[in-house]
C-alpha cells in the first residue's frame, strides 16, 4: 500500500493528572492521553508518517486534543468534530511510588460514538500499518463494529494489522473482551498482549503455548508477550525469541506498553529483523517508564542510542 506508514484510531482523552490524592483536592495538569494516540506519537517522533482518526468534541477540549496531535506531527485530516458530545476525561492519581489509580469519565463521549463512516476516508487513503487496540471496541456497539470493519478492510488490502489487547477492566469483563477480541485477532499480523491478557485472544483457560500456537495457525505472524520489567517474548513460526528490558530507573509506567508497540512497529517499518525490532521496542519502553507522562518522554530518532551502556547518574556534556 502507499500513503501513510501508520494509521490508528480510537478515543483520545484529556488526561488530568493530580499532584496528590484526588480526594484531597489540589492542582491538576492537563495532558493528551489514549493508547492509540500514544503509539502514533511514538512513531511520529521517530520520523514515520502517522495519522490518528476518531471523533473529538467541538469545544476547547477537542481543540486541545487536535493541537497536541498536530504538534507531535500526527496527521488529523480525517478526524470528525462532534458538536453534541463531550470529550472523554481521565483522572490519574499517584497514590504511592508503585501505584497509580485511574478514573474515567468517558460514557457518552465523542470518542465512544465512533462509527464505520468516520473511518472510511482514513482507510481509503491507505497505510502500511493499521494499529488498533482492545480499548476501542469496548467503548460502544458502533465503535466495536468500526474496529472489526477497519481490521477486515485493512487486512484485505494488504496492510499489516497490529492488535494490542490492552484490556481495560473498567470498560468490560474478560469474557466480554474475549468474545470480541478472539475473532478480531484473526485479521492481525501482529498481536501484542501482556501475560495475563493473552488468554483474551484464545480459548478460556488456555496456557501461553496453546494460545500462541492457535494464533499462529490462524495466520498471525508474530505474537508479542510483554513481561514488564522482565522484557518481552516474541513468537513466530520459527520459534521464540526473548528480549530483556533495559535497566533504567522507573518513575511512571503509564504508557509503557504503547511505547513498546511503537518501537516494534517502527522497527518493522525500517526493515529490521526480529531482534532489531525487539531491541527498539524495549528501548522505547525504557524511555517511557524513565520519564513522566504517557508519551512525553519518548525519544526522537537521534536519541535512540542514549540508553546504550547507560550508567546511573550519567550526564552528557
């Protein structure tokens, strides 16, 4: 296909980060959030041509979302402005150094009203990679149908379809997610899941080898299992390859999985072999957890080597 390197779609949220416990009040800072937007930004920072499609409110918050995406080089030509529905909101509070809690206010939002018609122009423009997550089909019936239609359309046209399971327990149950995501995975070339998410694209109770084998039999080319601080495993028909996480001081784990996926897809677009794609994936994941924010710490292309042989407290002069 010609056109963009990567197209993705979903709901971009306005994230309000609390300086302390939400119940105690205090200052909130506004940020752009959303798994699909995070991936688009991660790839754009590495010089890839990316676009995000979806629905945003027609008010100042919708304008903020579009401004942030444009500033990061993400195309928004096929975004629909919704005059009737509000922006989705996400509140984050860091309760301890190791625990962040999230509260969503996204029911009835502009993003949840996503439909097939919203995506037709973006898909028609073409992209080498279509990235989607298990969050969008959990938002509404119309968003679920739009996700399935986009996956089928992109797969049929020859694009690489990447599905990140990205389960959100506050949006739907595991059984409901499995009923949608297992058939959806049949359109994907790449499936990304954490260890506890993997069974959501397979038979209930199946172990990792069984789920992976079934996915590969269905035509999935690569199954990526993320392991947090332990790195990741990549399964293909040639076997399994592991990649260790880069040793960094973690300060904020939100967005780490999206960064990993962005790094892997960037490596694919650059023609790297599996080892090279995994190396770039864990590199972006390390940048994400070593800085604050969903995507703010992600590197530019000339920064990819900054973490090579990193020593604690290093200063580049």
